[in-house]
C-alpha cells in the first residue's frame, strides 16, 4: 500500500517543534506530513531528517500537548504546496497558507512546492526600472529598482513596521500601476502590529491588491520557517504566471533567523557565530534569491526585507549576511528617531547598488543621478562642519560653513522628515532636493552640471 494511505503511531519523542518516529520505511526528505493528535486535531509538518532508524519531523504548529501514544502521523508523499489562484489578492493567511481572515480556504487545482523551482542564472534579466515608494530618502538617494533586493536595517523600537506599512500603501511602478501587486509577510509580530498592518491596508484601500501572510509572536515559531517560502511561492505565481510586478515586503527576518537557530539547536547542528547554524547564509540566500526578473517574462519580484539589528549592531550575523546577499541597505537611525524625524533614515551608511540602472532620463529625470551625488556630498560636508562646530562653536565658522549647517538642518527636517501621510512623487522629491541645495551657493555644487544649475537652481528673489 502507498505510504500516503497509512497512518503510523510510532512517535517516540517530541522536543520543541520536533517529532521523532522510528521504523518508517520509504520516507523522503522534505515530504509533507499530517499529525493527528488525541483530540483528532490536524497539525502540519515536514520531514527534515531521515535514517534507517528514525525520522525527524518539524511540526509547524508545535508539539505542545501531544500524547505520543495517541499521536498518528501520515506521510503524504509530496512536498509542502500552496494552492494558487488570482483570488489570493485581498486575502490574509498564516505561514502554512491557512486563512486568517475568516474566509474559506483557497480551492485551486494549481498547487506548487513552496520551496520553489531552481532558476537558471543565465535566464535571469538584469534589474531595471524605477519603483516609486513615495519615501524621499529611498526614491531620491537609494532608489529601488524592479527586481532588486533592498533590505531595511533597523533597531529595536524604531518604526520599521510603520515604514514597511507606508511603503506597501504608497509603492507603485510608474506607468504600470494596474499590474502592480504586493505580497506582505510578517513573522513574529505582536497582535497589535498585525492589526495595525491590516487596518492600514484596509483603510487606505490597497488591501485588495495585497496578499498578507501573518505569524504572530505567540504563534508557533516553527511556522516562521515556512512563511517566507509560502509568501514567495505566491509572489512567483503573481509575477511569472499572471505577469504582475510584485513587491515583497518581509518583516522581520531576524524573527525568522531566531526560529532557524531554535530548530538547528534542537536538531543538534553545530553552531557558528552567536549560536546560529553555519548554513544561515545559504538559508537566507535561498529566500532572497527568489527575487528578480526572468528573460522573456513581463513580471518581476522586488524584495524589501526588514532586518532588526540586535543591540543596533550592523555587524550582527543576520544583517551582516543579508548585506552580502542583497543589493544595498536602508539604515534607520536611533538618533534621528529621538529627534522626532520620520522616517529616521540615516544617509551615510544607506545605499542602493542598482540605483544607477533604474533612474535617469528614461525612468525618472535626467538630473537624478547627479543630484543624488550632490546631496550626498553636501550632507557629508555639512556633518563634518557640524562636528567642528560642536568643538569650536558655530559662531567661529565662516559664512559658507554656516550655510552648510543651515542646509543640514533643512535637509533633515524637510527632506528626511516627511511623516507617514505624505507620499511624494519622484518629481516632488527631486524638486525639493534642488530647493534645499539652493541654500548653498552655485559654486559649491560641483557634482551637478552647469545646465542642471541653470535649469533647476532656485535663486532667491
């Protein structure tokens, strides 16, 4: 008889989210399983290790309250799959794809392995074309490009969830708004944060164009292991089957990595940096590299993962490895946040490595790259002068240095600080940048062309 037609009562141990069985023949790594407990409740799981003597299973709902003698396990002989349909848009699911919105489960004849299919690197297309987030510090200085992976690095207590929600509300691909969709994946968030996200999307009217996956802080940590893969399977379907341009926002990848460390410890894997398994890099890469574009396909997947930095340490393994895999970073500043500036994006360490391929004459405006370079240079100079002023006093500075201080203050209060209700178009962002640079004399603007100055520099009347 096929193994999927049998139920086995051979559980010998449970440890955390892991269930151990003995003497089960014909089981394959990655097989999906169903666990039926003594109350006839069904839990989902996956085989993560097999041998002649034992089978190790991770149970997404956890093994709490399982009575081993009355636990039945069915091996389905198939990978973990997600049903796919255009009806996904507007729905809210948990990590395993079960509804969280009090609506019926999604019924579809199309199901795909949540681990995805390998993409031939030669089939990938280079990321191009500007995606507008409505956030000036991103659009103007660290532009997001279609097919890019651009993480947000944050600290505990900083408003990264508020920023993620704002990006979901405002993001669009200019000229292709009708083909734009969002996949939002939240892992280990509080109930109040989950309600915040849902209400934000409902009240702004974008929920109908969003697929949400929510795992609460009191939900099983093991569910966080499958959630990003389930979400990305939906993103791949929307992008490469329905030709949509999909933005995937995932928060918080640190909660995902903590769940990975928990299961690795329970399995007995050899720990590496700070107790995380040595395969943390390859595991994160397996998730992040599912973003991108494929040749001869209209759709694309662009990814913004949120990574909270334990102790505000950007060298912590999770942000450190994320930085190696992705193409840039948006870094939030505790100092700016304490000054009441939102979003508190700190400019010097933030960058987008693919920005140059999505801006300019054909995408945003012909002066965009030069203007961004000038903003960076002027702000960096202003920060040095601000440090000098803290030592010798602002009154000792030259008039030009005083202008730089005035520029820095205006830049932080007007360009960086925009609030969560103001979604700026890219042209509004660029015009505001020129308005701020006009605080400085034209001869101080060496990164823009004379034609740029003649066309955009705002002289005082």
